[in-house]
C-alpha cells in the first residue's frame, strides 16, 4: 500500500493556501477508516453513515486509532475539544468539526 502523499495514498485534505476543506477531510477520513481495520468497503462510506453501530461499526480500538490519526494529521484533538464526542456521529459531522478547527 502506498503512503500518504504518494500516488494512490491518502487524499490531501488541504486546499491551496493551506485551508482545510470538508470534502478533502472526508476523503482522508475514509482512508484512515480503511487502514485501521483493513476493511476495503469503508473507502466507499457515505458522508452520513454513522461511525458507530450499524454504520461503520467502529469499536473502541479503531475509534481511538481514528482520533489519534485526526490529531496527527489535522492537529485537532477531538476528545479534548468535544467532551460528548458528538462530532463522531458521521463522517460529515467529523469533517465539519475538523474543518472548523483546522481551517
């Protein structure tokens, strides 16, 4: 598998000028979700798919990995800033949370 920034790697979330776009963040979040459990179907996850339960079905380990990668890639500490973790409802809510703080 190619790494970040290489051809076939994770999509870039930043627009020219350094701004973070929600669409780019969603693409990168899909890539993160795919890498954690190695489930290829997560690459096609819809923006409104719930991250927990019947949607993506994140367990506690993959949830922690997702939060770690979001912090590493975007500099946004979701767990510290969103005590109820409401931002983790769907890919769209998480992307909007990241865009608001990183953009």
